[in-house]
């Protein structure tokens, strides 16, 4: 007669409970009605806020459009100037903000789930900075319009591989080394970007600075049509990877025991996050802190299941960046959207660091 092992630690029991809970979450057998009530209300709240921001973004600006004027312009009727403002200026800029925000939000959620660390983000790990270095180089050469998306993606992939190899240890990947390596490469790439600016012509310095700060000013249909398909495809792929992220968040040993290939899963998740970050950089430049703070807010709303966190992070990122862009251009002087997101994200990042240090004594 088979008897269970005598020594079963409390840690093993806790891990088993976590595995059972996650496996149970993947089985749609007799779902409890209240299980989806909280995400439903959260989704309605985010969609409602997003509709308000969309309306304000299309009507407010240097020229205020009333609802009737907006409706006529949307139907290609009314004043020609109103049609130009809506279709050539505000509509592509708003779509760019939605695409970039959703890409950064989901990229941050993917990295935080894969690394099991709430401080992971495309900006912090150097992925955005690596993509931005290539874009700044192309801007300095004057060929960025055609090659920026591909160059940004290659720069993001190369940075991801280098940082990942630097963080590898004999027992796996060190999260501390991953974050410190990302910060080191961010500083290195920042110095290289400054050198490229010094060597660039005067007429191209302003364009390169716009990419470094992060801005949506002047973004048109060209940027949306070039980067939009890649972002939408990566968003769909990220949602399909939610089960792998759920299992990786349990820990390497438990994930391997459940039949997950760590190398393949991390390569898919990392490549998807890099594609999202690179596409966002190719449109708006280095917009920081969106991928850091959005997943934390989403977890407060929907819990820890990445089947919900990933799509909600995309929605929350779109809401955050469109709101920041609306605030950036509401004053007498338009600010780059990267400054607004930094003002919002830096205090949240400091609070996360303080909370983690108070709980565990460090990263």
C-alpha cells in the first residue's frame, strides 16, 4: 500500500496549494458568478473613463469643437478646417496614444509576470532605451521614417538578449542582476545617444530630442499604419501567452514540473514584450513608467490572474497615455507626454521601492 512521504514541509504544502489554485483557475468547470463580477465592473469603469477621454481628446485643443461640429467633421461635412483638425491632427494622434499606451502596459505586465518582480518594465530593463538608441541613430542619419520600426525592434531584441545573458546564473536568472544590468545598459545607451546628438546636424537635433523625451506631437497616419499592425498582433499574442505567464509566476521549479519549457516560454514572452516596446518607441519615443505603474493598478482591480491582467493592462495603458497626452496639450505650452508620465510614474515607483524595502529589506 502506497504511503505519502513522511516529511512534507509547510513550504511544499503552500506551493501545492498555489499550483492547485492556478490549475483550478484554468478549468472552466462551474464558475462562480462572483468570480467575474469584479473584473466586469473594472472593465466597465475603464471603458467608461476611456470614452470620456476619447471625447475630450477629439473636442479639446487650440480649437474647441462642439459635439455637433465634431459629428459633422466625422461625417466629412461642415467646415473644412474642422475636418482637417479631426482627421489629420487629432484622430491619428489619439490612435497613436492608444496603441503606444496599450503596448507599453501589456509589455510591462508580461515582464513582471515572467520575472515575478513588480519592478520590471521595458524602460527599467533597458529594452526601450536600446530601441531608442537605434531610432536616434536613424534620426541623426535622416532615414528614420522608413527604418525606425524595424531598427527599434532589432535594438530592443538585442538589448533583451544581452541583459538576459548578463543575468544568467548557474541556477537560473537573477532578478537583481537583470534589473541592475538593465539600468547599466540604460546609462550606457543614454551616453551614446548624447554623443549622437553632439555629432548630428542642428536641424536633426530637435527631432532626436523629441524621441528621447517622448512625444506624440505631429504623429500622423503614417506612424499609425506602420506600427499599428505589429502592435495589434503582439497584443493578441500576449493574451495567448497568459497561461504560460501564470505558470511562470509560480516559480521555475513548479513551472518545469507542470511541463513548461522555461527557455521557450521566456523567449516567446520576452520577444513579444520587446516587439511591443520597440513598436511603441518607434511611434512615441522613450515614454517611461507606463509599463511599470499600469500592471500594479490593474492587479488592484482584477487580482493576480494574468488572463485578466494582460488585456486589462493594455486597456489601462491606453487610458493612462491618452489621459497624459490630453493633459500635456491642455496648457498654454504643450509638454512632451514623456514628461507627464514621468511626473506621474516616478512617485509610484518610489512608493513601490519603499514598500518592498520595508517588507523584505531590499529588492
